C-alpha cells in the first residue's frame, strides 16, 4: 500500500547522492546571492521518501523580511493548469463528463465559428483553437473584473484554428474547462479542489486563490518591492490577482504539497491508503493526447518529450510529466526513476535557465 511521504536523512538509502542534491540546492543559493531571485524552495522525493528539502531567501525583497521555509507558500502561476485538469478528471472518472463530448454540451453559449467542434479533451490538451489570453486581458485586469467576465470573453473570442487540427498553448481553454467543472459539480472550483484534492491529501498549504492565507505570509513575486503604480491594483502581488482564483495561474502552494500530489500520481492515484484517482485516470492524464499532431501533451500535464517545453532539464526520461509557471516555478515527476522534483522561486530567469539547471542536478543525483 502506498505510504505517506516519509523523510530520510540518508538519500543514499533511496539511491540518491547527497553531494549531488546539495549541488542542486547550491544553485538556488548562488542565485539568491546574485539577486537573480530573492526566494527559492526545492523538494526532491524518490520512492515515497523526501530525500532533500531546501529553502533560501526571504518572503519579501525588503530588509528584515522573514526567511523562506520549506513550507512557504508560493504563487504557482501555470502549474495551476494541470491541477484544474485533475479536478476535471475526477468528474470524468465518475461518469459525469466525457472527454470526447463537445464542450458546448456543458457550455451551451459556446456557439458559432466552429466552436461546436471543441471537445472537452481539446480544452485540456491545448488543441481547442482558443487563444492563450483574451485580447482585452489587460483591460479586464485593470478594471479588477471578476472571473465571470473572463469566462464571457472566452465563450465568444475568435478561434485561432479549427479545433483539433493544431496545437497552441492556451490559458482560455483551461478557463472553460474550469467552468465546466463548476457547472457540473455545482460548486466553485476553489471549493471543489479543496474538498476533493487538497483536504484528502493533507495539502494544507494549498489553495486556488488565497484561501485563508494572507499575502504577507506568502512569497512575493519578483525581486523588488517597488512596483509600477498601476500594477499595484492588478499585478501579481495585488489582492485582486492573488485571490481571483483564475484556474490557469491562480493557485498557491508549497513545494511539499506539490510533492504529495505528484507522489499520488506516481502511486497510480493512491496516497497514504487513500484512493484519489483511479489508475485508468492517471494513465490517461499522463499519456500523449496529441499523437496525431506530433505535439506531445497530456491532459493538463506537459510531457518531457515535447520539444517546445523544456523546463524539466535535459536529463529526465521521456516519460517525465509536470508543468512550469511564469513566476519561476517548475514541478515534475520521472516515473522511470521514481523521482519527483519541485523547484519554486519568485522570478522566471532567462526562459527557464535556472529551473533547467536545478532539474539537471537533481536528475544527475540518481546513482542507482
């Protein structure tokens, strides 16, 4: 029976090099000293055991700010997307939604201009034809528009191509998937995820939106506390954006909590004796949905064999899945090596350069 994640002080017991893991943590330390980032956390797990946990920097880039701890809460940005997909897949395995149903079956407003060709599956695998962001995205944010206004826009925004015929990374497809979850379940997505995912898994540091957390208790996004005046009302550290609960980027979590979620998936949906997902659901979520297009992607999960999505480093096995976030985060699991790596920082460095370096050092720390 899959057990609750244990902590080991001897990484070699799980076939890991302690020196190699220290090297990975040292990369974060060096970037803190350079000022490239001001907060970082790294958790590595193998075979149901946490073999390494490191935190560095401060919650806020101001003098005297509290230090980051392994359980500090970060804004995940787009790692939110596969968690939204996990919520959808719970409904799929319960027989309440079918992946090959037209999305318009659940969203009757989704009409015209080939929108009826969008399947639920397309919303999760970035093949729906939806844009990443609405043309009016910035204006809506400046107005502090509620999420419902983004949904209205997504239901009518022009498609970029015929659904199912191409691939384009798209946050708005994930938004419509979330809207389906809310309509079918009859509850807000943030409540559904709390009751069906976070609480059962003991992910006490996780919430879509702010939950019961306060912004000063979380890690600041960016390396300066000085923000453009207008961004104070809608930027990544604003109360509006932090608590909006946008299903494409609004989740808060800790490195350990994400490790628990990934371990559950590696355990074929079971964690600590609790069945969260069926094995069939896990296998489907992490399988390539876009073989007909040659653009590998799972249901919500990015796949290592996707040539356009290299944030996991170059040393992971082809079976690796995970996601990254624009705030400087990446989390992945390598099933072949039974390895999980979660790197959370507060700034994206050179299109994933830092995240790849840390990930490579973690993969290289596997010795047997």
